[in-house]
C-alpha cells in the first residue's frame, strides 16, 4: 500500500486499520508514529519509507 502521508494522518481514526508491516497488522499508535515521522521527513507517500526505518520506529510502540 502506498498511502498519502497527509491524507492518512488526517483520517487516522479510520486509515490505521489498513496498515501492516511485514505482514503483521499495526496498532493505531504505531501507524501514528510512522506517519508523523514520514511527514516530518517530507515524504509524500508510504512508499518512501524503508522497511528497517519502520522497524526502528515501531519496535517499542504498542
């Protein structure tokens, strides 16, 4: 999935359910952390995120 960062953040209450990482569903908090990070980096879509980047962001987030 290559979601628009700003759009997904704006609709976080609904959009978070569609996110998964490495085949595992993500929690709302994990999605928020990843999308906030991506937005701060200036990314336009989730396609710009690297797998290891997401791993590091969500490893301690429930």
